[in-house]
C-alpha cells in the first residue's frame, strides 16, 4: 500500500463486497430505496456490526432509522472496487476453461471485459470464440502496450504458467487473475489473485469424504 | 468432524494439497522417483516445515536423505482428498458458466465427473452440451436418489440459488459446489464450498486500483 494513504483493507471484507452488491441490486429491483444494516446482515447470514464496518470502507454510513439509501450505496461499492470503470483484459490459454471464460457473461457485472484470447497453438489462432478473436501469443506484448491492457487472465496448462506470466509482466500487465494451480513468481509492482478451483474442490471432497466416513463409523455422526 | 477420529484438518493445508499433487505429477513425468521436502518447498515458494506438516496429513513421512518416494506420495495425496474415487456430480444451471464447466476437462484430475446438466428453461432441456445431456430440473430428485449422486454444482442465477439448493438437499445431495455469489442456507449434514469468482476479482481489481493510485500520487509508490 502506498505512503500517502497508508490504507489497507481486510481481505475478508473486500471479498464480501460482491455479495453486498448482488443483494443491493436485488433490493433495488424490488423497487425499494432504503435498506437497513440489520436487514442486509440477516439476509446474508452475517453479523450486523461486521456489515456496518464493511460498508463503511466505501465511505457510506447508514442513518439511524432509514438505514442505507440503496442507489448511492451500490454506486459507492462499485466505485470502491473499481467496477464502475471498464477493465480490459487479455486471456491467455484457450483450452476448455479459457474458452469457457471467454463466453462467461457474468464478468460484465464486474466491469471486466475480455477483449481477446491468446494462444500458442497454430490451429486455434485466427478463430473467433464467443465473439472474441484468438491471437498469436507473440503479439501480446505489443498489443498490451498499445492498448494499455493491465489485466491478464491466465488459463494455460500448469507447465506454461510461469513462462506466460513472465511474458505478461514484460508486456506491462499489472494484475494477473490466475486460474492455474501454480504459485506464480512476480515482481512487487504486479498483483496476482489465484482462483484455485482445485483447492476449492479439495476442501469440498475432503469434507464430503469425512461426512460419509463419520456416518458409516460405529460411533455415528456427532451431534452439532 | 466425527467422534471416533476427532480429526480436523487446517483449511489452508487442505487447499495446498492440489498444488503438491500437480507438482508431484510434474516430477513423476520427468522420471524421478524421489523428491525432497526442501525441493518441493523451494519450487512452490513455501516453508519446508509447512510442507512436511501438510504432507504428513496423508500419513506419508519423508526419509532423511532420499525424501519422499513420488509415486506412493501421489497416491496418498489422492486418497487423502478422495480423488482416487470418481465423484459423480450433477450441475444445475446451464447458462454461460454452467456450459463452460460442463466442458472443462480439468475436472477429471480431481476425480470429478459431471454426469448431467439440469435446467428449468424449456429450450435448453434435451440439448447435449459437451457430450452431456441437459435434463429437466424436475427430474433431478429422482435421478439423484437412484444414481446416488452426492455432489451438486450450482451455476444458476443468484435469485434461484437458495431454491435450487433446497431442491438438491431434498434430493439427498450432500455436497454443494457453489459458483453463485449467494450465501447458502443448508442443514448441518450438507457441506457447501463457495468458489466466489466475484470475490476473487474484487480483490484483484481493488489491488490494481490501489497500485495505480499509489503510482499517480505525488509521494509515489512505497518501497517494499
């Protein structure tokens, strides 16, 4: 974080912001102009003190009786996350996951726009997938610089992950959204966020395995 | 966790297991039979004491000079996670993300097999997407029970998330892999794991925004 603000936001709070946003949009759709902190907390199964603290990060504070005004709060959350501006991104690795993400419309809600896909495989270069052109990976550095693209989405096979990361960093990409299971090495001026679908499934399958084991054991499941 | 074992594994350690697995498979491909803890730690930018502790959860302990035997360690990690058995899953919600996940071949590495997709939308029912049949959501309860499917992958729009979850739970689904931004309500005998792509992108975009702000500020970026 930088010297002049010294601000640093707690990660779990940041991670909850899209949940608030999604709920606030639901509230707006129902035509309501205000919502209380308690109401948000109940709906999202959170503690209301936590909700108040989280939302205060955006600079908006609720009023004692009416709570939050929905529309300004939505705008404040989007501004806080930087989702009110479009973020152009390049995606590298058009395998089955990359192809999938190229077609995922939900990214628009985050202000994320994938403007092209990149590949090494000659048979994929030149294709158009979900309306997006697939270009030769070798053209990425020039294009990223010319178009000031700051976000790279990494969906290559694990073995290629670091090499492609180095290419992205060299091309001026500042933020890498990493869908590979690889721990990437980047300079301090570049941020990486790992999605780790495998890690998430590891937790799910281990918990399921334990649940089933418990029920089969002579002692039976514990009572919560 | 159940009475007879009392075991509970630290989540960050569980989440690292797929990373070990992926690296161990790379080592195996290079034809090596053994690998040291230090070597694994260096490659994955982890602390070697942590690596030793994590891998000990599988019941395998490295030897002082040779380290770990690669093949038995791979098997032990897969068994620990339950990835040596196939996990059949149903996916509900064949929008752009659901469609994507139906075609993602990487799931095979986790032993995860999506056997069908389910939809409410009449125009999607009956289609075959990436070799998988799209069925009427109303047939899910009967099929889940008959086929003993325990895993449900949730890729519906946010507004439908809780309703479909209730349907899955009623159908005997024990583990829900939640790709929606909704906090789901489930009974204690059901496990939920959230992927939260939006939360991950929130962290990435906020960090990027801060990085850029810092550099534009008169003070300039801080030195790490």
